C-alpha cells in the first residue's frame, strides 16, 4: 500500500476563495482523522471519522470548515471562505481500529497558504 | 481535560542514550501509551506503543511504571538523524481522539 495519500501537497490561495483538501486513507482502515499543524498551536485534531461517519468534530474551528467522507477510500476537508489565519499544514491520518491499540498512519500533509 | 506533559526541548550528542519522559494525566484504564516522531515537512510517524512495564523494538524502548502515570521513551545511541520532534499523545479509548501536545524537540549534535 502507498500509505495515506493527500493532495495537493501545496496550495496557495487568495483570501475568500474555497479550498478543498483531499485524502485517501490506507485500504482497510476504518478510522480517519484530519489534523492541522501550526507553530503557535501545534498539532490539532479537527475531526474524526469511523466507518465513514463523523464521530467527533469538536475540533473544527468554525463553520467555514467542513469535512466529508463519502466512502471508505476518500475524504475531503473544505474551507469556505478561506482566511489568512487558516494557513497551516493539514494532515490526514488513518488507522485500522481504535487508536488505543493500533497505530495511526499520517499522510505527507498539505501546506496551505492563504494570502 | 486529560492531557500529557513533556519537556519542550532536549539536546544530546551522537552516541548518547536519550530518555524523554511524559506525564499522563488521568490516563484511563483501557488507554495504551504511544509515542510518535516527526521530522520537518513530514507527518508524525508511530514509534512504539505499550500498556505497562517495558516494550522494546528496533527503534526504541518504552518504560511504563506500574501506576502508568508516566512513560519514558529511550533512544539508544542517538545519531544526527534522530533529530526530530517526539510526541506522547493522549488517546481516549472512549472517544477515539488522539490529542498531540507540543512535543519534545530533540536536537542531536555531532
């Protein structure tokens, strides 16, 4: 397996534009996580899916952020409208069970810059 | 809110053993303890996991005391390539959340 695949690797957009980040988890994994990483706030959990269902979205910063998982092999994180403070590296991770006894595999991340 | 606490940074020299300790506040009975490593421009990578006592793999050892209130990641004979951020995230077996703190930035010097 190629691991967790995220696209794009880099995204530069203007404030107010819609941004969509994509993630393909490892085949067979039933849990998917979206994280955001900045120097100031570190690695923050945004949302967690289990079997394609959003379980906990309490980390989503505000209504401008939304995430979907239409099937087991694909998830999106959308920001509409984007703002400069959304600039960060966004990671997607997947695991095959509960995190407590299996490891989470992270993608390479999408570096988002909003100007 | 349950969380983990670890030193912000550590320095070491090549060939030394490095021990990074993490405090696990309010760890639940069913929670495992995991450690991750992150290099610049990469996502975190799982290193090791344990429940209690000692676990060893090809990368590191993990020591967990009986009360499970802390854990120590031990890296034997570090090299320059071990320079990275090391995390002991808090995981909840109830919610599935894996919460990362600021991590420990390890700088290995020649």
